[in-house]
C-alpha cells in the first residue's frame, strides 16, 4: 500500500475572524473523514465552479485548498494545483483556472 503524507492548507480571507473559523470548519468537515481525506469530495470540489462550491458549502470567506507531500512539493488534483479563489497563486498558477 502506497501512503502519501499530505498537508492540507486552507487560506481564508474574511472580514471577521469568527466567520473565517466557521467557514474553515465547514470546509474541513466536508473533505476530511476521520483521519483521511475524502478523495471523492476533493474530486467533486475540483470539478465544481468556485462560486457554486462556496454557495453549496454555505461559506462566505474566500478560500484556497492545496496539497503538499512531506517534502513540500505540490500535489495536483485532477491536473489542478489548487481548488479555490482565483485571487490566490499556488505554484505560480491561479486557482480556479
């Protein structure tokens, strides 16, 4: 069995810290099942339009999700470097493109 250590990084941009924390919990609970990442949800998120994803999740904060291996190398999901706001650059690429 091949196991990859993955670091999940989510950045939030919001007017209030409490809104940011609430939105962070919503997204984390959507993609993490126990101590594992829900691959099905990640692929679903990757194939969704960002604004539709925010609406479906019920979050107000801008966010970015990307994955890195234990050496800090970017792990692409469905040929995308990240999921989220087009304001963010990850690995030199805009998210949402």
